[in-house]
C-alpha cells in the first residue's frame, strides 16, 4: 500500500488553527473528535473541507483545567495516518510540553523510526511543524491579516470558548479573553468584550506574579489600555 503523504493540520476550529489553515494551506484539515464537553460545539462549526476522525478514548483523562496529558502525542499519531508533514497550532503562550519544539523534534524522530521501510510499509519520514510557535495570538491575527485573511471571518468563524452562553462565546474564559486581546491589538473590537473580566480577574493575577506568561502579559496590559 502506498503511504499517504502530504500536509496535515491538526485542526480544532479555534483561532490559531483557523489562521494556520489559511496561511499553511494543508492538504488535509483534520479534526479529531475527542468527545470532550466542547467537541459537539466545535464540530457543529466545521465546514465540509474538514476530515473528522472519531477518538473517544481520551475523554476520561481530561482534567478540570481541560488538559489531557499526552493529547498531542496521540493526535500526531492519528495525523501521521493521513500524511507525513503535520502542523500543530501551538503559540508562544502555550506552556505544555506536547506543544514545544523538543516534543516536535522527538516525536518526528520516533514516528519516522517506526515508519522506516519494513515488511508492512515502503516507509515515510514524518515531520512535525509548529509554524506559529514563535508568535503570540496577537501576532497570529496580524500574520493572518497580512496574508490577505478576513479578520472578521477569523473572529466570527473560529470558536474556542470553554463555556458558551446560548451557543455564543462567553467572553470570560481563557480562550475568549486571549482572543479578545489578540484582536484588540490589531484594531478589531470583537464581542463580547473581555475588558471588564480581565480587569477583575486576570489583572490581579498578573500583578501578583502568578499569571506567568511574560510576553502575553504585556499584550494583555496593552489591550486594556486601548
Ligand atoms: Zn468563553
């Protein structure tokens, strides 16, 4: 059997992977349905160009902070079935290890090792790329606009809220306020505004030193000063 090769984007429909799809131009845009609390809402917004794979086994390991240990290791193993260059929408603000360059390098090596020419395969080399890892979310919005992307489409068609209200973004969860900051710094006011939430909840965390993301903190402060 000829191995499937080409560019595969691990896609969630959130802002980062939505922008990456536009800029990186994958052959396969892959959504892995993990059946978490927010999967249904994510799936309802996917277009026909997205390939959906069902994978309910990780759901039971999701922690209250939404982290599933080893998530991206599992997802890259699934993505490798569809091609050999795999992109993950990791950003400068992501701190989990399965979104860093060390992870990308080691996992590329491991998957390429397993996929060496053998009795079952002609072999393929697998690369894992993190095209946005050097960028903050605000810089990603900027790149997207510079690449000819429609900022209002990125704002309205991407969705990553943890706690939607009547199907709409809440403005008061981590993905919501980070998205609001990213657009605000690019001169786009998205709704609902997260300004009050940031002043009330995030600002005290930054001031007491427990927020812990230096570059992003500067962006948050700049956004609420606008
Ligand atoms: Zn939200």
